C-alpha cells in the first residue's frame, strides 16, 4: 500500500538559503516534493529544471494573495476584486501547467465592508471560474479553511464551511487542504473527521500548536492523525508548513522516524487488507 510522501514548504523551510538552493536542501533532507506560493518573480522553466535536477515534484501552489500591506490574505472572497482574482489565477494556472503542479490554492482573503451574502457570492463565483478553467486539465483546485485565531476575519474559516463549498463543485474538481495547526487552534479533532471525510482531502499541512513550530514543540499528538490518514488510504502529500524554532535541518530531526513510521503503517494496513480479500 502506498504511503503519503513529504513536501517541504520552502516559503517556511530552508529560508536560510537562497531560493534555488532550497530545492537541493529539501531533496537532501529526504523530501520528495516542495511547495511554495505563486512566485511571479521566478521563471517557470527555471523552476521546472531545478525540480528535475533534484528529483522533486511541486505539490501545490497558492495564488491570488492580494496586497500584503492591506492584509488582504487573498482575493477570492473580496467583492470588487474579481478581475484582479481572475488575472492572477490565469497567470498561476500557466505557471502550474509549466511545472506540472497538480493543485492550485486560491486564497479566500479577509473581506471588509461587505455583507456576508456578497462575500459568499463573490467567493463561489471566483471558485466556479477556477474550477471551470481547470476542468479538462491535470490540475485541480484546493481550498483551505484558515482559523480566525490565526487570521482574524478570513472568509473560509471552518472545515464545515470548506466541505459545503466542495459539495457544490464535487471532490473530483475541488479538494480540501487540512492543516493541523488551524484545526488545533479551533479545538477541532481531526482523526474522526478524517475517518468520515478522507475522500475530501487533497493535501495536508503539518505544524504544531501553538506557535506554528515543528512537531514536538506544541500540544498536537500527530500519531493518531497520521495513522488515520494511512488507514484511510491517503497517499498524497503531507506538507511541512511550519516556522522552524532552530535551523531547518535541526528542526527536521524527527523526519527519518516519521518516514519509517508511515511506511510501516502503510505496509501493515496493506497486509491487513490483503489478508481480508
């Protein structure tokens, strides 16, 4: 049985290195994939070459951030910014196609001065645009609920809300990004949710709570989360999106154990499944 594989978010990890060197550092540390927000300043063909040189894939890419200085944190749910969203999404889609990235995450954002109905309508229309653009492509849309504890006012802020959006468009067109930090911030118990909703998940982010540091620095018990993912057949990326408390390599001292643990769990689940056939 296939096990999940690890993806390094190089917007968080290996920041002590320049952008291109982070790819090699991630591969050397044992990652099979990397991820990063849409980086317009980098040439897609250069990124594709660096991925190939290091035997990596690009697992997911975020887009439509808006203006950081205005704390927009995304455009998808901002009434009046539809054309900005579509322009940025189209650029990101071209970039994702060029680097064979399978998932695009349009950021919802922090709307201000608009009614809840206007925000919801804008978000659904923009997601509909994104889903339609990717319908016949090897790329799907990814959405992530972000806790109000981390980003106050974020338009998509609960697992139930994200699931309701997915139900409109279908899991085959849109999947959910499950983040351990945001779930813990909301007091959300992930293992039972995963058992009921594993078909919804397209990507997983790992960070401890509080502080969004590496696993082992906070209150999250990762073993039941990871075991449940494997038991439910999740074999896509687990992305490490945390702020290292030490150097990146020092903060990854748990990685070999996790890797062996997941492989062993996948083998055990596979053996059980085979024995039951």
